[in-house]
C-alpha cells in the first residue's frame, strides 16, 4: 500500500550521544553507531559513549567512567 510504513527488522536503540553525523546508542545486542542522515548502520563502535569529541569518547563501565580513544 502506498504511504504505509513497513516494519523494519530492527531493535530501536537507546541513544547515548551524537557527534559529527554519527549517532551512538545501545540495544540488547550491544553498542551501535548510525549515520545521522540515513539511519544506516556504521561499523560497530565497541562501546556507546555518553560524551564524545574528536579525540575521546567517555563511557560508563562497571568500575566508573572510562575514556576511549576515537579513530577516524
């Protein structure tokens, strides 16, 4: 039917932060990164940061805050 949305086979993420066109979040399957414009999956970030800039991502781990170096 035209104009009808089809259900995607996806789990909605809990968004943690965004930086320069990349949205970070978590699902029950782990950390994800999405292209902010298209919503397409990007390579797994390994962790979903709470804060991020050009050099560091800050995440919350079992033992408190952890800094992760970013890569381009």
